[in-house]
């Protein structure tokens, strides 16, 4: 568990962070989202002591990181992924991935075995990639290598700072899926920083919205979209809410009838969430407040929105 | 020309190879020492930018000091030979190596440094696996610049007895021997190009390879230098140096032959083309050299302090020089040789006969003549301005000209009268006539061995041997000797020995 208590960072009389308090649960994929300059990187780097707060505390499982005497040992337990991968251009892919392993004193054979395993896991063939130099990789490949470098030593926590912002949309979507998949498999705590709300919504178990050094709201994507805490959060997700379709929109469009359904869903639940329910049990009616929505309503609603757009 | 170079190479091949080896060893050692100083310094200062900038400033200031000035400053401190040359070269080379290394180390993509820190790598890992490899292209650029510069500047080592290819460049300039000049300069240039190319190749190798190579080279050159020094330290060595040019070189070889004939057990080291008067005098007074030939006129005009005018009688000039040197510097000035190497005025033989010219005074009769002078002679009080007054001379045109070109201009009839030195071989080469200085206007310039009084007392045999030259070597003989060395390009050692044998001074 990661706890931030009243964390403030001042640069001169500018506050990059202003009394941020936040708890991130173990095994969570937590996203820090906010516009550029809102203090996300500053907050993230405090976890592995690349930055230190002016006041306040950061606790990892109840122990204060400021009290750590061996900073290197602390950092070796925490993976780090930077924009573009930040691979060392003088080393091969294998050497890059093995950096944390070499630092921990793994034998050469153990390193090679682990690197091979990791490459395979992210869909890079070891025969082809082990000896390549970073300059011979595409952006997506380089960032895959950056991610497995962070995973290599099986850290408890992985920090990612805008890892995909320089990638093309297709690679970005693929890598987002990869992160979700790796997180599902490894259950490592991941703190992921991005300024892209779509990315935040796509990845997050929970997310925190930052603005001008202040924490605006913390919650699940559905909570933030459904009940934004203030104008800034509402504004920030406005685009996403337009693109996203919610059950309350279906009701507002006149579908459904009063009654009781077999399963309850919140008005802020998305059409996707509804579709997932229907995939499990295709005939199920869902209860949204006082209204019941039948499976046919989903099809009718989607068809009607299609007509509007056409 | 190429024939002359080939011949010169055939005659001096072994010595040229040795000079090349010396040059290479000196340059290599200087570059390696520079690396050992500059690269760790840059590493230490990575996180101290202000100190780094300060070092950069100091290094650039050092670079602007002329190399001759640095050599001059170093002689009293560390003597002559390899050591001051090495120090001067290192001082010069530090700037390019340090500035490039420092720039390389401090301009690494900050994300890479952050990544290294974030993974908690050791300091050593960060330095040797991240920072140095990433700065390597810049480091090698610095090394390449330094190596090329060092190889070029190392030619100056010859000025202070450090040997190397500069010996042939100086020899070539001083004795007008283009073959020697081209060999010296050509080899130095080739060496620089090869070094540059090799470092470029190195850029493709790995850091470890470079480190290993560096250590190996350091050990090899260190050992070689050590062995040479140790060998020389085992015997008493008398060091005789000479000024630039063929004439001093002949003289110091005569000294050497005479001393070794008198006492075969001593080892005499000759250092020809050692430098200007100031260099030699400093070397002598600081005990780095033991003997060098100096002129009476130079002693009185440049070395000792005196209010008296320079006497025009050679014997008086010598006595005055001897007393002042003994009193002011505790130096012993042995009796001079016969020849005068002073200023003189010269004309073509045809003109001398046609106008009946024998003395400088006779030039009053030929105001239609055009004159060309060495720029120094043209300005100095004891040159043309004084001469013109003393003899009441007037020419239709007077101009200054590069000393080396004056004689050709005279021979080709572009001018009719020039100044020169009485022992210049061109007098013989172009069959010129030297006009008599009947008013004894020019100060006397007689050569004699100069040494410290302590040395003279400790080495009576050396003094005795050198005194055999007193009153010997006439002006005509010296001209002939200079002719053999400067025009015929014979070796000074050979010419000196032949003369001493002919004169019965050695067997
Ligand atoms: N070393 C620093 N010195 C001064 N100001 C800084 C420094 N680092 C960050 N800041 C400022 O702190 C604020 C937050 O920066 P950052 O955490 O990098 O934002 P984000 O990652 O959200 O884009 C910005 O206004 C930035 O200019
Ligand atoms: Mg940032």
C-alpha cells in the first residue's frame, strides 16, 4: 500500500504539489491524470526518492520512504518506465533488460533466462531481439523493452511516467492492452501517469485527477465520469463522457419501463458494462433506479443513435 | 628534390627512425598522461558544474600561452630535455581532452541518467556502463584533437633537447636543407594523420578495449623511457649545446671530439639547434647544460650588464666579456677562436673589381647602388643607421629583405650590396667580396666556449682540450666549414672531425 500524507512541494514560491493526500492499494493499477504541469511527475518521483517533498510523508506499507538510508535498495524494489523507454543506446536489448538484474548480482545465466522469458511474454522473439540495439527498434518495441526492464527484477511497485505519449495511436492501444494484461497476470502495484484521459479511463482500476498541484478527485472511472466532484473534473472528462454512452442516456432517450429486473446497474454504468452482462446471460433485464431495461432496448437504442448520426 | 630526400634518408636513416621513435614515444606519453589527468578530472566534476567551468577557463588560458614561452618558463624549474617538453605538451593537450570529455559527460540525455538512478545501479555501473560509453564519441574527438596537436607541437621539443622529428625541421631551416625539412615535417604530418585515423578506428571498439590498450601503452612507453634515462644516468655526461644553425653544430662537434680525445671515459652529449641565446644562457646558468659556444659581441650586448661601449678591438672585447661574465654570473669564458662572425658588407666580385671596392668606405663612390638588408640590421644602431653615419654612405635605394633571400637577390643582380655575417657560406657559394671594416665600426663577434666556473675547476682536462681551439679556425676556414654543412649538406660531425684531423688537433 502507498500512502501520501499532506505532500507539498514548493519550487521557490510556486507550489508544484499542494497538500496531496492519497492512498493507493496494493495490486492496484492506479492512474494519475491531469494536464501538463499539474504535478504528476513530481508526485510519482517521490515514491522512489527521485524527488523529495518539502513537507508531508510518503509511506510504502507503513514505512516512511524519507527514513530509508539505502536509497539504491529502495529503488531496486521499484520498477520505472519512462517516456519512449529511455533505453541505454550503448547496450543491446538483452543488456538493457538485465540492468536491474545485474544490479542485484544475478548470474549471467539467470539473467539470460529471465530476459528470454520476459521478451517472449511481451511478444518479442528472443532470437531476433536479444542482440539488437535500441536504435534498431520501433517505438512500440522499444517501449515493450522498457516495460520488461521495469518488470525484470519482479518489483513490488512499478512506476510509469507517460510511457506511451510519443507512440502512434495503434501502438498505444496495443501497449495499453499489454499493461492491463501484465497487471492481471502479475498483480504488481502500478502507478501510471498520463495526461491523456482516454488512456487513463482505459487503464485505471482507480484514478486521481490532478490540477495545478492539487488533487481534484479520486475514484473509479465510472465514479469520476458519473459524478465529477467539480467543474474541472467534469470539464476534463467532457470529451470522454460525450463519446461514452451511459444507461441514464438510454433512459433519457425514452427506453425502458418501470418494474424490477434481475440485476441492478447504476445510471452511470456504460453501455459496455450492460453488454457484458448480456453476454453472460443474454436474456437478462437490468434494473436502473426505478426503470427496467430489456436486452432489446440496447439494440433499439444503438440503432436510434445510428439514425441520428446518419 | 626527391633524389635529395632519398639520399638524405639513406645517409641518416637510422637516426631518422630513432627521431621518429622519440617523437612517437613523446607524443604517446603526453597524450596518455593527459588522458589520465583530464578524464578523471572531468568525471569528478560532473556534478560540480561551477568547478568544471573554472577548469575549462584555466585550460583555455594555458592554451593561449605561446609554447616557446612555456618551454622558457619550465627550463629553470625542470631543466631541459624530455621532461619540460612532456609537461608543455600535457598542458596544451588538457584543454581539448577535458572540454570534450566534460561536454560529453554533462550533455547525456537526462532521461537516461534518471533511468540509471531509478534502477538503483551502483556508482561504478553508472559511470562505466552508462556515462563514459555515452560520452565516448566526444571523449575520442577530444583525444583525436589532442593527439594531432601534440604530434605537431612535439616538433618544438627539439628546441630544448627533447629530440624527435623537430630536430630535422630545425636542421632543415637552419642549414637550408630542404630534404631534412621535408622529411621532418612530412613524417610529423604522417604521424598525426595515422594517429587521427587510429583513434577513429578506436571509436568503433569498446570502452574496455580502450582502457586495456591505454594501460598497455602506458606500461610500454614508461618502461622505454625509464630504461633510457637509467642508462644515461650511469655515466658522467657533459652536455654541450649550440644555437640554431650549421656553424654552432660544427663547433659543438669539435668540442666533443677534442674532449673525448683528451678523456675517452667521459660521455659527451651534444644538443644542436638547441634554441636562441636566452634559452642557452638560462640552460647554462641553471646547470642543465655544461658548455655552449658564445660570441663576445653577444655577451657584451645581450648577456652582461655594462655601461661601457663595446670595444672595437677583438682582444679588448674578449677581456671585457670574460671579466664581466666571471663577476656577474661566475662563468668561465675560454679564449676565442680566430674567426670573426660579425656583420659585414658584401658586393659581387665583378663590381668590386670594376669600382675598385676594398673597404666599406669605398662604397661612398657608388651612390647608384641599391642595397638590401636583413630587417634587424636595417633598424639596429650597430647596423645600417650607425654604419651610414660612420662612413657617410648614400645609396639610390635601401630596402629590407628576408635574410635567406638577400644573397640570391645580390647574385641575381636585383641589388648591389647587402649585409651579412662574415662566416656565411654564401660568400663562397656566390663568390662574393667582403669589404673591410677599416674604421672598426662593427663590434667584434668571436666565438669561445662558455661554462660555469665550478665546472671549469672540476674539469681541467676539458678546459685544456677546448683551449686547443684558441686562436684557431680562420674566417675563411669557418666559411668553408659552413659551406660543407649548409650548402653541401654534409653531416656536421663529419665536417668537424675532418677539420680537426687536417689541423692535427686530434689523430
Ligand atoms: N526542478 C524544478 N524546478 C522548478 N520547478 C519545477 C521543477 N520540476 C517541476 N517544476 C514545476 O512543477 C510543476 C509540476 O511539474 P511536473 O510534476 O513535471 O508536472 P507534470 O508531470 O504533471 O507535467 C510545473 O509547473 C513545473 O514547471
Ligand atoms: Mg510529467
